[in-house]
C-alpha cells in the first residue's frame, strides 16, 4: 500500500469521525457562551476569507476589476434582501458587462 493511499484512507476516516462527532455529542457537551461567540466569528472570518480569495485572485495573480465588482454587486443585492437567483444573475451580469466593456 503506497503512502498516498494511506493518506487518503486516514483523511477519510478522520472526516467520517469528525462528522459523526456532531450527532454523537449533541446535547452532551455544553460550550461556554464565549466559545460559541468565537466559533461564530471564526466561521464568518473563514467565509469572508474564502470570498476575498475567490473574488480577487485567479491563479497566482489579481483577477482584474470585473470580478470584484460583480461580487460587490451581488453583495449589495444580498444586503437588500433580493432573491438568491437575482443575486447570482446580478453578480454574473455585472461581471460579464464589465468584461464586455473591456474591463479585465
């Protein structure tokens, strides 16, 4: 058995154990309020980091201005509580129109 297969099996077992821990520990572990606040903030920071990375970079460089503008348009639509389909189409349309206009 090679090392790659062993790594995949270990990661699969860890992932399964991690997912199984939630239902098994539900109601048995009481987290302090401060820890719950930090977990909520951590999830938000993680999502913002993923959003920024996806919106601003492509490969190893800057993605251009059209994509961040589209993300910004989608963010504004989501903030204004537009339906999800409108948010997605609005963001894609903004990016597409800017690229059609020559904005990289």
